[in-house]
C-alpha cells in the first residue's frame, strides 16, 4: 500500500508539472509553527501533539522536555513527556534520569557539577544507562559539550536526518604541555603562549611581530584595502610554526607561501616579507641533507629529505643542520624491538635498510657525504682504525643502522646483531671563509647477541660537531703572546727603574728583582687578560650577531689556545690583586700632631715633658679612621656578584652563551666558554658602571664622600697625615687647624667652624690663602735619612705594638716608642713649617705629562705638587675600584671555566675574595700600628 501511494503521488506530481507553463512563478508556501511542509503533497501538514516545525521546515520535532518515538509501520512521530527529574537524551529518543552521580538539570540539559567532567548517557555497548553519570577528564584533556551539527543527506533515504548530535566528550589537548581548565579549554603553562594549538615560550614570540599593514590585502580595481581576517588568523601563527620547527612543519611554511600569493607577490607586504625572511634562513645557512634508502633485496627509495632519521632518541630538532649551531648530544637506550621500530620503514627482522646520505650544495648540485666506519671495540673496520681525518682514512658511502640478517647462522645458532652505537656528523669550516667543507659522518658499530639486545637496552648517541681550523688564529695568539712577553719586560724594567730612583737604591738587590718580577707579572696579567676578553667579546658580537653565516666558534679543544691564555690571564690577575693589596698594606704612614698642650705634666723629668707634647686620643681617632678608610670599598664584591647573577639569569643574558648563531632559529644548544666569558665580562661591566655612576653622580656629591670627610676630620683633630709608597714619594694631607687648638669643647668648636664659614680666619690650606689640603710629595733625601735613623733605634721595640697583652719589659719599650714618636713629630712639624734651612720644600703644580707618565723629577729640595684631583685615593682601595673589579671578574671567569655554572662560580669567587680581603684587613691593621707607632689594641 505504501509503495502504491508513492507511485500515485509521483504520477499526480508529473501531471501537475506538465500543466505548469514554462516560466510561470510558483508561490512559496509558509506553514504555521505547528505545521510542516509535505514535499510530496505540496501542502502544510499538522505536527502531532507536543511537536512543532523543525528548523528545516519539512519535518516536525518534539517540544522541549518531550522524547520522540516513531511508529515502525507508519513512521509517524509521537512525543512523550519526561518527568521532573528526567531530561531528553541527546538524540531526543529517550527520557533519562538526571539525579545524583554529581549531575544537575539546567535548561533541560543534564550537566556535571565538576567543570572538568562530562555527562555520559550510554555504556560501552551503546545502551542507555539507568541514569546519567559524570566521567572525569584527565589533566591533558578538556571537556567538550555536546554539539549539534548538520548531517549529510544520503540520496535514497525517505526520511534523512537533519542534524547529528555529537555527545560531550574529553578531548585531548593539542599540545602535550597544555592542561585543562574550568572553562572547557586547554591552557599553556605559565610563561608560554598558545600559537595555533602549540605552546611556545613567550620570550621567543617577541621576535615575531607584525605591523597592522602586514595583514592588509590590496584590491586595486575596487580601490579597497581589506584588513583580512584570514591573514590575521594565520600569518603570524604559521610564521612561528614554520621557523620554530626548523622548517620541518612544511604545512605551516606552505601557508606562508600561499598568503604571499594572495598578496600578489608584493615584496613589501607582510606575507611576502615573512616568506623572504624564511627563505633567507634556508638559503645558505642550512645544510640540506637528503638520503636514499635501499633494502637488503635491492629495492631503493627516491631521494628524500634526511630530516631526523638518525635522531633515534626523543630529540627531533633540526637545529644541528644550521651552520655553526652545536646542540646537546642526544643520548638514550633502547632494546632491539624499540630500535627496529624507530627506523624509517620501520625495519623488519628479515630485512636490513641501507642509507646513502647526500647534501645539496649552494649551486644546486647533490654531493654524497663521506662515511667513516669504526668499531667500538677498537678493531679495524672498513680499513680504518680511529682517526677519521688521517691521510690514510678510508671513506665509504653506504651504511646501515641495524643489521639482523647477516648474523644468522646456517647451523641455527643464536643470531648476532650489529648496530650503530654512535652516529656523529662533523662539519669543517675553512678558516676565514664563510663556507663549509663537505660534512663527514662517523659511525661507530657494536655487536651483541639478539637475545641480550632484547633483554638489556643498549646505548645510542647522536651528536654533531663543527670543526674550524685554528691555524692562523693560533698563530696570531702566539705572536701576541711573544709580543706581550717583550712588552712586559719593558714595562717591568720601567717599574724597577722608578723603584730605584724613588727608594734611593744604587745597586740591583733582591728588592729590585722582586719589583721587576712583580711588575712583569702585572703587565702580563693585564695584556693576557684583556686580549682574551677581547677575543671572547669578538666571538659574542660577530658570532651571535651574524645574519648571514660568516664565522664559527673555536670548538676543537685540542686546537684552541684561548682557554689556556684566558686561565693564565685570570690567575695572573688574581696575583696582581694580591700584589697591589700587599703594597697598600705596607705603606709608610705617620700622623703629625700639631696640638700644643694647654698644660704640661707636673714632672721635672724632661723626657716625660717631651712625651706630653703629643696626645693620644686625637691621633688614635685619626689612626682608626685611616685604617677603616684603607679597607673601604664602594663597589662591594657581594653586591657586584649578586648584580651579575641577576643580569645573567634574571634578564636572560645567559641564553646567549649557546652555540647557535644569529643565522639559526632559537634552539637550545650547548654553551661555549668564549660566549660565557664575554657575557660574564659584560655583566661585570654593567655592574661596575651602574655602581660608579651612582657613587660619582649622586652619593659622593649629595650624601657622603669618605675621603673628603676624612680630610675634614684631620682639620678638626689638628692632625696631618703623611703617606709614603716609597722612600721619598708619597702624599700629604694637611690637617693643621687655622684656630691653633683642636682640644676644645663643643661650643668652641662650633664657634670656630662658624668663623671659617664667615671667612674671618685663615684658610685650612697649606699655603694659607687656599683650601687645598692634599699634595703629592717628593721629600728631600736628608729628611728620609733622619726618619730612618730614628726608626732603626726602635725597630726592636715595634713588636709590642702588635701584641694583645703586655709582657715583661713592654712598659719600657712603650716609653721608648713614645719618645721616638715625639721626636719624629717635631721633625715633621719643623719640615712642614719650613723651620730647617737644609730640609725644605716648595709647592708647585705638576705638568700634565709628568703626572700622566708618573715620572720622578730631579729632587734638590722637597716638592709638594698640588693634588686637586685627589690622586691620593691611589693609596686606598677607593682609588683602585676598577682594578679590583677586574680582579673579581677574573676570579669569577676562572671558576666558571671550571664548573660551567654561573651561580656556583659566583659562590666560589665570593669565598676567594672574602679570604683575600680578610688577609688584607689583618695586614693593613698591623702595618698601621707599627708605622704610626700606635698601640694596635687602640685600632678597632
């Protein structure tokens, strides 16, 4: 009956159609919401109860909260209501209970209370569950709600489905590092950004910036510029994917090329500009390896890209194919079956795959890559022993990674398997040329029983090494070293000559030789260290900054002299620092007390009366302040080292120590000592400049200047300071107060200071009419002779000044020292007051070149050169800040060359420097006690 009805309807439709005139308009029929249009009857037909017109207009669907069912005979629709605790199933054919199991009803849908779970209606067999349950998604999967999509209508179906409902499910995140979040999406870890479904470090994406005009498409005929939504969605994402994958993501690279075509090949437009940039990266900067694979039965494959075929471990980076990029070797272990499955076929146990590797040159030709075969046991294979660069080395072209075929015995013995334990690619670059020679593949084979291989995983190593000939480079370093030796001898001779003139030495003795060799070591330290730093800075700037391949780093440790020179320079710099501290800790210092006591001691003893001419507390105060000043540093080593670590790690400077040049994408490579050294020096340079600018421009001017404050204190204490670094050369701080007395009460001192401010008293300066209180001095030989004679008389008694407890006889020794101190005080007061006719001096301004070259003038009478620039600071650590900053940098570099870790190197450098400066503190304090004839127990 159904077939007959259909035939009658078709015949009627044909008769109706034949009666319609061609071109006649057919009026559209609009049905009510409770009706649908019947395509056979060409009329509106009422929907059953609790149903209404579907979205397609030609069928009915049940209202919300009603489940649909179809009569198997008539296929008529009927709708049944669901209970209050039920919802309609996703396919609309059943009422399902939605109570408990972590579910709740909202807007007619059964939802899960846990945002990271999805509702499940059916069991594994497809049957409805008694009630809806919630299934928890794993951390790498995000819940996806049910989706209704349009269905394909299959011809021949009488009642085709209008839509298909995809149930809620846990969908795998597109990137393994992503984690599901509560808003039904996947999120990248902190510090990474989602680009086209992949997570990339946010810092990497900073170099992938587009202009607004880059996504514009010009339509000249229409005279319109469209900001393309397609370009906005795909250009930057595929640019990132193409480059960051090392161009292995060919789909992303093709998208960039297609976008360039859409912009009609306009070179200045965004897509074409990006495409040309990528093309430049792949033109001369990458070794394009290809291969042919042949099986044991002679079947060969066409020439294909090598890709990551031999990277059998998890590393799938193509960074090593970029010139100059040295990546971390890939190490792993696997069993026989695992190795078999990782080969490109994958290889079966009854077959062996043979490889021939080629490289495409810049002129388009394809050249075979030589292969060097050797055995892990040291036995000769293929005519070779160990050295792949020997003149007798034999190279081949075809090789295998795994051979399970040849080791099978005719007699049925357990099979032996031979496999490649190590695959190394060596690329050699000619010196001074922006090219490379043909690469060499070195394969080390090992063999093992198949059963043992399957039971015990065997090691595998894949590595790439770039080798540059260092002949001319090392010759230049050798020439510089020889020149440095000669220059250092000249500089050491000049230093020894200056020493003899300033210390009144007429013959070469042990002290002169000591000064000569010390000067030689200091000169060699300076020349070697700065030359090594210059080489390292050259590699950092020109290797990391190259946009086209031009140079390689010195990578071969057996042919690189720079590490040795760098270590030697760093150690000599440490020795130089010790020598400078030793010199500063042995200066001759004397404190001249200008104070005349207001009353003498009530004694008839002339010696006690002379001893009373000098008081202790003001001299002790100045001695303590000078002792602290000698050990004061503005550039604190601890702060400097912390600053360096923050710059290297906090600011990301450390990432530039990897052996990937500017021509390659940002891959994680191995670090290189030259780059690490240059970065450490750069960080120290920043730390030093920052601190020097802070103190020079702000702190010393507006807060506190320790040296100027000490000079003011000398005037308040009425004590002058003489500092000698040699017998007749040194510096003088004039502390003679213009008020006559310093041992006064607070009120009198304030009144005196007010008079100075109002300029009603003499000035503090040595010449009376100026305020200049510091001078570089050359004293007459006779004055030094008188000083030495007095010191020789008490040389046996100075040991008491270093003791912490008094011993028998020390009181008498202290009395003799006090007498000597008073006599010396009278001597220097008379000299400074021009009281001696044969021991006198004049005040002059030193010529610039004499000051620059630090020459020693002819001394007939004493010379006091005006020190307006405070060259006096050279007698303190304050005046040697840059020198010791370099020493600290050298110690840091030395330890980093050994441990290759910035933090550990900083800690070791800090320990060495703390020991060095602690030793100087003890030495300087003991020297201060002896030279100023001050009891060491008063130096705190």
